C-alpha cells in the first residue's frame, strides 16, 4: 500500500499534468465551437497555471517521501505510447472510413481507458477519471442536441481532467 507521502507527491504531480491536458481539451473545444478568443484562451491558460502552481506550492511545502510503491516508468511509458498510437490511428482510420465525426468521442474513450492501468500502479483516483471519460465518450454523441463532433465532448474531457486535479489537490490523504 502507498504511504501517505507517496500519495501526496503523486497526486500533486498528477494534478500538474492534468492541469495542462485539461486546458488542451478545453482549448480544443473553444476552437471547434468557434468561441476561441484572446480572453477565453487567456482564462483557460490562467486556470491551468493556477492549478499547476498550487500543486507545485504544495510539493514545495512538504519534502518528498520515498514512495512505498516505486514509480513504474515502464508501465507509464507503454500505456502512454499505446494511447498516442491508438489516437493517431483513429485520427487516420475513421476519416478514411467516412466516420470523421467519431474521432473526438473515440479519442476521449481511448484517453479514459489509458487511465485504468495507470490507476492500479499510481492512484486509484484515476479509476474514476477513466470511467468518467469513457462514460462521456459513450453518452454525449447520442444526446439529441449534440453530435459526435460537438465541442461538448472536448469541454467535458477538459472538465473531467481539471476536476481530477482539484480532487487530487484537495485530498485529505497525505496532509498529515
């Protein structure tokens, strides 16, 4: 089982990563919805920087504790390579099959699925993140007022990642 120190450190590092990937999804949503503006882009970037800065400040206030479960860089690398290959493959294959509109929901599902093997080794919080993203990918394209290529999926994915970062930063575990 992980020590509270390793959980504390892992959640803060995870929050920094999720802050920026959440922003990327939201910025993509702004672009797809044609709502991108200097103000909107600046606000999203500012939110990402604040989330990452809070995580960094929390890390600086507490010295790192050696993890009870060592970082599995090999698993992390393999899972991320598979994720990116799958996303690029989907982005190439679906349009060729006449299913261009499904690139976004399938990509969201792939990202959600990539959290599941990471949750076992890194943080059980990622089970909820992965499940939420997969659920989003399978539900929003079928909402009558939306379509698969809707920006709602992009915004939803970004919000899920940011929510995970906020939960990680506010977690009681590791505060002692």
